[in-house]
């Protein structure tokens, strides 16, 4: 597999080896020891699948406390996936990275704890999967507004469909810093 640090180095793009022939393909979607070599934890405690249609945007979500690292990928269709550094004190606070993930390119993204995460669907339909390092804690959930002008995320969908919760999320600068995760070290 090929692992590449993104512009924010803690976020990793993973390109698993894919073995294809006229029958289809085979790939390992996760192998604990191999992923651990790149600093991705071996302990995932919850897997989620989201099915969405074209123009659906989900995010930007995080938990604090009980932060979740997420290994995300697409089984069907294509999404534009985004990670935003919301760790107070981080040298990349408020910066984002994005990557197209699809069933065709087989790419994965490692979104570490301390990042808000979201995606929008660019195909007719998408099945989006994510492995999480902690379970969902509704009392710890935070949302950052998907179209926060200070973040300047260049979403490929101009008028996405979002949930009421996501439409009412606060801009990052309006969230009490005490509610956000802290930065605890140097980039890896």
C-alpha cells in the first residue's frame, strides 16, 4: 500500500494494493499491523456505513471529549472527503484538506482525532464506510458549519442538501475553544 501525508501531515491518504482481473478485484481494506506502521491505531471499536445520493453533504462533525479517529473509504460511488484541523493551539488550526474517494480509486483517508470531518456525494449514489477509534457519544458531538467562510472549503457541490443540524452548526470561530480538542504535540 502507498501512504501519503496530506498538506496537514497527520491526515493520511492510503492507496491499498488492488489485485484485479476480468472477474473483478480483491483488496485488503484494513490490516492492523500494516496500518499501525503508519501510526494508525489497531483498535477500532465501531464501523459505520452511510448511504447517500448526489449532492448530499454530511458534516463537519467531531466529538470532544471521546474523540474519534476515522479511517474512511467508499464502496460505491464517489465523495469529496474533508478533514479540518480544529485542535486549539495546532499550527494548522482552521486549515482543511480534501480528497476524492471512490469505488474506482479505492483510496482511503485517515482522519485523526481532533479533526472535524465531512463529505459530499459527487456521484448518483455513494456507500461511505468509516472505522472509528471510539464509539459514538451523542453528548460529546460537535458540528462546525460546512460553509464557514473562514475555512473556505472548496466543496464541489454548490447547493448541497444538508441536515437541519448541519445547517444550524456554528462557524469555527464562534465555538468556545474550551469545547474543542487541544493540540498535544508536533506533526508526525
